[in-house]
C-alpha cells in the first residue's frame, strides 16, 4: 500500500474500514491508518473487504473508490453522490450527441488529438536518430488531418482511430528493447509483457479520468466517440484517449528502454496470459504517477499545471463547446512550453 499525491493504492489483500475520523487498512501485517484529508481517490488492486459505514464516510469527503481485477484491468468505481449536478449541461450533452455535426466535430477533434500526441511522442525518437519511423510521422502529421476533413460519419472516424493506433503499435519493435516483442494488441487477458503494461496503464488512466471528470458538471454516461452504454463511464473513455500516448506510452517507453521494468524480473507468465508482478506493478505505478503529476507551463493558460489537471481542463473545454460553441481542442503536447 502506498500514497502518491492524492491517490492511495491498495496493493495487498485486506479490509478498509472507518475508524473514528480516519480510514484504517487492516491485513495480516496489522493496521495502517490513513488520514482522509487530502485523499482524492483510492485504487484497490487486490481483494478488499469494505462495508457501508466506510462507503458512507468516504462519500462525505468526495473520495472515489476504484476496483481492479486479478488481470490488472479496471472493474468498477464507487462514485460518491454527485455534488456538481447541472441539468443545463446534461441537456447540452444530449443535444450535442443527437446533433450529427456537433458529435462529428467532437469525435474528429479527439482522433486528431490522438494523432498529434502520438506524433509528438514518437518525434523524440526520430530526433535522436531513429529515421525508421519517418513514414509514420509524415502520415500522422499530413494524412490523418486530410482523412478527418473528408465527408465522413462516426463509423469512419472510428475506423481512422483504429488505424492510428494500429500504425502506432506497428513501430514498437523499432523503438523498444528486443525482449519486449510485440506482434499484436491483445487485451483480455494480455498475452505478453508489453500488452500487460498497455492494459494496466490504460486502466489506470481511465480510472484517473473518471475521478477528474467527477470534479466537473459533465455527465459521465453521455459520450461521443465511444457509444454511450450501460455499465461504464463512456465519456471518460473519450477524454482519456488523447492522454494515452502522453502518459501511458511515454511511461512504458521510459520503463522499458531504461530497464526500470524487465521481462525476467517483473512479470508473472502463465500458459495464456502475462501480468505485472507486485514489484513491477509498484514500479510502473510510481513512474506513471510521476508523469501525471509533473509540472509544465500551459501555453493557453500561461501558468503552470500538471498532466493530471490537464485531464480536468479537457472536461472544461468540452463544456465550453457545449455551452458557448467554442471549438473543442483536446490537450496536445504542443500546448507546453
């Protein structure tokens, strides 16, 4: 169990309870007391017992509780009662979903944002001598915007998004160490170390986005690129997409190429799946949180902020588009000084 910034990660089996005016985590090693002040979210990465008294207590402080399954994949969230409810924003969200042009504008912006951030992430390697990736850099910069400007529908936009990720995955073997071989993206369950890192990292950024959007007036169930559906916060899927290259994949590339995470030390490999072990998971979470909470100067705001706060800012940008018709442009690495 460890705390990074405002997030508490529970990595071992045990029980979470309220004890007086704090939280206690209890397992075979004893009791660990956690002050409720300053905690924004709790991430349970193992089997945890809880009771309604505990849930009521964290609700009063607006603490979000995320659950992950054995495979390191997001399972669900306990969401406190929303205190930022806006009927006006909800109506605007629905209207934008039903308005084909508005929905297309949002979806195009998201996919273009993914392409821009993948380009900026890969350009680092090109600049340092890897000329093998020039073709994909040119395609991302020149061709993707053209594809998105054509007369297209949502289905076509989703196809282009899939193509962007596919082309991105195709060059991993050119920029990563040989032991992290990658043939194709496999999710449930991941079948090799690189797929394990991607699945776990994507799940963490999704849960982070849920918490950040909780701090806005947006309804998490009304989305645009991903179809709204029961049983998931689909708007968080939309918002988190542009941050995956910047946060998840930059962290993966750093951990792999600097040997912070190694195939023979940090994974449990079974017959048909591969998972991070406890040590590997803790290393990866630490590096991911460092990136999420790293500070940069935002060009638009002309002040310092973090990647984590940039996720919430994208929520506010979407609200601006819904209410004021101000163009929605998701976060880009180009916004940094």
